[in-house]
C-alpha cells in the first residue's frame, strides 16, 4: 500500500515581482523617493530585474493604494503622504527674473500664502538661477527628491522647467499660463481677452497706427496678449497697423525704442504696454519728449501696480483680480496635496477694465 502523502497548506513560490514589490514598499515607507518613483527602466536597473517584473510589482502596489500609475508618467506615491506626520507644504519655484519685483511683492502669492496658512499649509520659496539652463532636469530632481506632502507652484519659469514637471508626475500648479504643448493645472489672467479688448477700444477711438511694447523674455501670457491684440485689430474692419517693440533689458534700451517710435512715420497714436515697469518708463519718457497724454499719444497698461491706483491723471489699465486668482489657486493646491487629480484645463480669469484718463481719441492728422 503506497505511503500516504502529508497534506501541506497551499503556498506559492515567491516571484521576482513579489520580492520587488516588497523592496519598493519598504523604500516608499522610508520616504526614499519622496512623492514620485523613478521610471520603470531605472527601477529595473537598480533592482537587477526585468522591466515586466517591475511593472508587475508596481501594479501590485497600485492595487494596495500605495501608488498611482498614470500612462506615460512616473508612478506617484499616495498612502505614505497621507500617513506622514509632516505638515503639507507649498513650495514656490522660480528662476531668477530680470524684473525688479521680488517674490514677496507678488500680490497673488501674498494672498495665496495667507489663504493656505489659515488651512495649516506651510510655505517655502526657491529662486534658482540654474533653472535657466537648457536642461534643468538634474537640478529639479535634486530639489524634489525626498520631499513628501509637497505641492510645487511654478512662477515665471522657462519652458524646460514646465516640461520637466509635466513628465515627472510631481504635484504641481502653474501660476501663470503653460507653454504651447505643455498641459499642467494652471491659473492665470485671460490675457488674450485683455489684448482683444484693448484693440477694440483703440479702434473705436480712431487709432490707425498702434504700438505694442513687449518684454524681452516673452512668457505664455505675453504671447496670448499679443495674439489677442492682433486678432482684435484685424476684426475691427479697418486698416490698423501694429508696431511690435522689444522693451529690451534695461530702462535705457526701452527709452531708445521709444525715441525710435516717436520718430516713426506715421507715428503711433496709441501704445499698449504689458509690464508696469515699462509703463512707468513710457509715461516719463513720452512726457519728457514733449508729448501730451492722451492728446498726442494714448497709453494703456495691461498690468497694474499699486502706484497706478494713486496716480493722477488715472492710468487706463486692467486691474488684476489677484484675490480671485489666489482663491482658485489655493483650492487646486489643497486638492493636489490631498492626492486627488485636478483638471489640466487652464483656469483663466478676466480682469477689470479701468477706463482712466490716458486713452483718448486719435489726434487729427496734419
């Protein structure tokens, strides 16, 4: 009679994928990678196994709710952020700007900080000149590595920085507009609508030659305003010309460009400036050149400044809706910190037009 075979409880041999899942789970709990894991190829290299085994391990962690997997993006850590005792933090990242305004003077940032502080969210600011390099990836990897429960906010950064955040899967909000081809959550002014509206105002007042003073380093919102201004004038049904002027990188360079505009024939009868610092330079220089505003030349500012609120005569401008921008941005940040996805469709807020006294009818020819 054959010897009886003892009954063993069911078991399965440990697979490479199971071993990889265990190793990754422990590394995530220790916060080795912060909020975003390396790509599958890099994990396979580090673990010394095949990419399919890594993919199976990541799928297991996703089923456990430890990570979120998005096609074409790196896996994002979920549960250890929620279990962490570290308070949530917003980290504002910005490359060095040539503009005089500092981060602490940015009205939307100030309002955002106050709104988030009331919810117990911390605040950090990073200004890094190395982000202006053609390949800021290594620098951004070091900045974001090991950081958990953080939502990044970018402000006036170069295009490669936005593209890195898009590919990294790190929770991020663009305070401003995205570059063409970049899809990230964003909150900005509807600059295209501003350009369109300014063009319509000038056309109705009989201006046939206009000028647009553009920053030397164009941001996406500047491009949108320029395009809206050109489209608005083309729809006016009249022959209206636009002279695009690069403001340069200093007040002296802008003054030289303004002298060139004054000598141009036909001379523009209306100017749209985008940056407050350019508006201030233009006002002083035009008046010093003997031109009256708006009798000889009209001036409209796309952006506003606290000084403009007190000036006389009142400047024709668009008053930013900073408080509304800050509220919407803070809501998106809190959603991202909670680990939930948000729409990548841009949120655009239309500012208020202030008629002021610096936009008038075009002077009679002659």
